[in-house]
C-alpha cells in the first residue's frame, strides 16, 4: 500500500489495485468491507464491521478504511484508526504510513 501511495494513487485506486493482486480469500472478504461499508467508524472498525484488527486480514483493511474516509487529512485518518477498541496501534501505524506516503511529510502536523 505504501509503494502504491508513493506512486500517487488515490485510496480508491489503491483499493482496486490490491484487490486485483491478492489471492487470499479471508483478506479479500475484509478488504471489500473497507471500501463498501457506509457505517460510522465505531461500527466499521469493530468486530461487527471489518474486524478489530488483531490479525493482518483485518488490520490492513481497517487501515484502508481510515485512508478512504480521510484521504487528504493525515491527522483525521490516523486519529480514526487509533480510536478503535481493537489493535489500534497497528491500524494507526499502517494508516499513517499509507497516508503519509501519499500526502508527504508536510501533511503531518507538528505539535509543540
């Protein structure tokens, strides 16, 4: 996802590209939920949605959901990913890596 983000693809394009490259059905089942869930993040990033992210097949799609919901706002995407009941540090790390690669270092807010 980071490599694709560095190529300048929008999150919805990343979603399509990775869907076509993957052959793992468990991953693809969660991956599809990331793009098509209209649910609020509290539901989407839970056991009732994509999953809590305790396994890669859920963490990566959960990060993609956060990227899709806030593609141009690093802070909003990472905060959404970090504020889950599941494996929030992993989901936020993946989200930050992808959105940061797409938007560049300038998009990361500086706190003093």
